[in-house]
C-alpha cells in the first residue's frame, strides 16, 4: 500500500535517536494523517514487514541476530558483541550482509561497532 511505503520512508528518515514510545506515537500520527488524506495504509503497519522479507529475517535470526523487533529494525541499537557475532558469521560463510559489509573473512570490523 502507498501509505505503508510512505510511513516506512518517514520512519527511516525521521526516527533517529527518538525513544521507542515516541516512535510509536509518530507512526500512529502518520497513519492517522494518511487516513485523513484517504491514502491507503494498513491499520497493523509494521516497519519490518514493509522493509524486509520474512524469509531473510528468519535467516538473520538463524545466523545470530536477536529475534526482537528492535534488533531487526535498528541493528545499531544492539550490543556490539551481538552484531559482531552476526556479521562475522555471515562473512565467514560468504553470505551477503544486510548492512553491506564486504564479504571478506579478514574483515574484523562492522559499521555497527560502537567505539
């Protein structure tokens, strides 16, 4: 639906460092505004369902990414050790990374690593 894509794009563009509660409020207000403008949007909007393939998400979970929605949607919010484990597993098995880390077994850093 057009509204789902709009809300997903707004999430990616505006969420930033907002709290989870405020993010939910933003989504609710965007969905309400879409309805007011008669833009088709799902009542049960899910950013994960719009931006990712369920099969790929299950594969990420099998590869070590935690199963909660924050880990899937905002991987930078995870513990660095969890993300490093996930990325190292994907890299060592020559699987594409969801964050475009080069497929090299010598790659020991990740874009999600917190200094």
